[in-house]
C-alpha cells in the first residue's frame, strides 16, 4: 500500500500540472515577500496592515518591476512545465528565473524600510548577476533555437566565460562597479540581436525554422532594442535614460511572449504575417514619438500641440505608406483572383470526371507550387493545416480524392490561414460550378428526351399520314407541315398560347384523315365551352397524346373505330380515347415508347395518364390542369 502511494506521488510530481503549480507557488511566494517588504513603513518592520504604506501611493516603479519579473517567470515556467526534457525550454526557464531576480532586486532605493549598506549591496549584486545571466542565457538559447548553429557548444562556453568573468570582476573584488551592468547588458543585447540575425540566415531553407527565427527576431528587436535605446545606451554614454529603468523592464516581456509562442510552436504557419504586422505597428508608434520629440525640440512648441501634429502626420502620411508596404510584402506573392477562379470554372466544366480531377490538381499545383501533391487515404471534411504549416490537406469532391499538398512554394513557405480560407473559397466555387454543370447536363438530357419523344409522337405520326396519302398535293402539304413541326421540335418553339377550339379542330381533321386511310372510323366528342386557351406546353402534350394514340391504333389495334372524347371541366382538360381493337397487356407490351411517352407528356404538364386494355379494345385516360376553367 505504501509502495503504491509512493508510486502515485512520484507520478503526480512528474505531471506538467504539478510542475506548473509548484513553480507558480514559488514565484507567487517571492512576489508576496517583496511586495510585503515594499509596503513596510519607515519606522521598521510591522506585521500589522494598519502600519503599512498605501500600495497606491508608493513608487509605481516597484509594481512595474515586480509584475514584469513575475510574468516573465510564469511564462518561462509554463513552457518548461510542458517541455521539461527540451534544452531550449530549460534555458528559457532559467532566463525567467534570472529576470525575476534582477527585476525583484531593482528597487532597493524605493523601499521605505531602513536597510543596511550590506543589504543594499546584496540587492545590487543580485540585480547585476540576474541581468548579466539573462543576457548569457538568451545568447545560449538563440545559439540552439530554432536551429543549432555551427559551433554552438564552443560559442556557448565562450559566452558564459566571457560575460560571466566580466560580470564577476565588476561585482566582487577590487574592480567592483555596479553601474557597469548597463554596459554589460548593452553588449549582451547587441550579441543577442546578432545571433538572432544569424538564425534567420541559417534557417533560410527550412520554412518552419525561418518562421520561428523571424518571429523571434521581431520579438528581440522590440524587447532588447527598446531597452537598449531607452535605458542601456544612454546610461552607457553618461546620459539620463529616456524611460525609467523599472518601467523599461516591461520591454523584456516582448521577448518572453515571443519565445513562449516560438517554443510552443503556436500557429507556426501564421507567425510570418504576425511578425510583419508587429513591425509596421511598432514603426507607427516610433514615428509618433520621434515626431513628437522633434517638434518639441526644434520648434519649441508644447507637448500637447506636438502630439496632435504627430498624430496628424502619422495618420495622413505613415498609415497609407504602411498599407502600401504591407500589400507589397504580404500580397505580392499571391496571384490574381480572376485567373484562379476562372481556372476553377474551367476545371469544373471539363467533359469527363478524370479530366476534371486532373484540371483541379493542376490548378492547385500551379497556385501553391508544392514540392509534392499526392492522394491521401485519410478522410478530411475541410481544408486542414498539418505539420506546423508544411502540409495542407484538402477534402475530396465529386471528381477528386483527398489531396495532400506539402512544402508550399517549393519548400520556401508555410501554408497559413489565408491559404485555408482561399482553399475553402475555391472548393465552394468548384462545388457550385459542379452543381451548375450537373443542372446543365440534366437539361441536355431532358432536351434529348423531349426531342426523341417529339420525333416519335408527332413527326413519326405526320410522316405516316403523308405516306398513306394518295393525293400528291395533299402529301406535299403534309410534308411541309411536318418540316415546320420539326423546326419547332429542334427550337422548342411551340408557339404562343392556342385556343382549345382551334387546336381540337386541327387535331380532328388530321386524325380523321389518318384513320380514314386505314379504314378506321373516328368518333369525336367535345364537351367544352368556347374561349379556353392553352399554354404551349399543354398544346404540345395534348397534340402528342392524340397523335400517338392514333398511331398505335393504326399500327397495333386492328380496330374499326376510334373514339376520342375531350372535356373541359373543374379546372381540368380530360381526354378519353377508346378503340375496338384486340387490346394488349400494358405490363408486357413491346409496342415501343408510345405509352411511356404519353405518360411522360402528361406528367410534364402536371397531369395524369392511365391505360386500360381488354380483349375488346384499349381505353386511354389523360388529364392535366388548366387555369381559368370552371364547371
């Protein structure tokens, strides 16, 4: 039992959460201790809050130093708790401890509690050792991250030995000079900037490492550069700092935030765009300060007027310039959208699925220029970035499988959020184009079916009628009418609305002539008031059904009489066609497309069709709605 408890305790102690809790507790304890020391009255140490100084009236630089040190420490502790085996994360954690040390020991002169000279000296010693250690550790960290530079071990040793010996000589012994910490840290910061620049050059062929190096370069430029420009450099040359040192410590948080993001490799694919934005925004802030300072110095105007002029110049001069530069860097590599979207439409309208798939693949290859573009067996529902921006996976479509694009721009860039958004737009456009193509294909198919029906029902019937006509002039007229109808079939031009009376009169005469040539009598009945008009589609459907029924009677029924009754009642046109022939089995009929065509004709105008066949003949019942009809 005790062994199990011990094992469980060891397991809990090894978890990231436990490590983070312990380190956070230590940092908060140090923060509380220094805060308590800062609140002590001038009369001596007291545990009574009534005797403490008001936290809102003491030197604000104390709280700035304490908060900066605590935040830097917590950021580094968080990264190390998640990656304890990583050497860069370990160095980052040690640097956080060094930052906590020099920040927490930087305000001894602001403490009201009487301190001995030795105590104040130890504050200075801790401050100097912490500040120098921060620089040494940061140089060592950037020597190995994001890539290990050539000779990094020897360079780390030389850095520790050189700056360490310099710091120790100025901290202890006869050469003690606490003020030289500014010069030491200035040189260290310059070395850090140089090493980061080396990292950017060394990672030119690795897009992931280059993204991290650029991001860290921006972070160091903001953090270290701002501290050097405002504090370290002026003090090193005997001038007053532009910003109080306790406030300037906050610049180091830019380095810590940048390192935390870089070490955790958070949204690595977007770090490049973030870096450019930070540079541009920082340049705008610096421009405002520079203009403000120049106007105050050169023109001897008040600070408020100078600030107003600076904001005006920045708004009308810098911001448009910044936008133009941003478009140049961020958008110059992106092709125009019009050819890209035209390519999507062209690919979607290729005649075969294989051609559409190949055109889609070629489009992606031409735009992203990946080193590899392969079919992926793993399903994906939407575009996804993987392997920190090296890979972009695209979902399958109707014609193309899941695709895996790797190493954008020939391995010189990472896939980013803009690429994901663009891929979604292209996929949506391709899907819409496929839907339009499918609708087009359906339209073509329906048009072919319509033409086939018309040729079978109308043209065939009219040609048969002309074939069996004995009179030459009448035959020629029938053929001319057939050619006119054929043009209507091809152009789908069924004419304008037609009155029911006129349509049925023509159909009666035509049907009577056809049946008479084969010895079949026609019994025609019309039960409809005058004045009803039919739409072109209804005209065509009614004409086709009557013609096809007459053709079937002539060819298959062996009938002596055909009866056709047309009614117009209750908003419906009803057609009943009967013959006294031999009949057939509709389920087993092999009489061609006639019955199915008649049914399709009625359904196309929202109607119904039914056929009843008996030994004594066949009865057809058709109906379709017609607006404006009443009982």
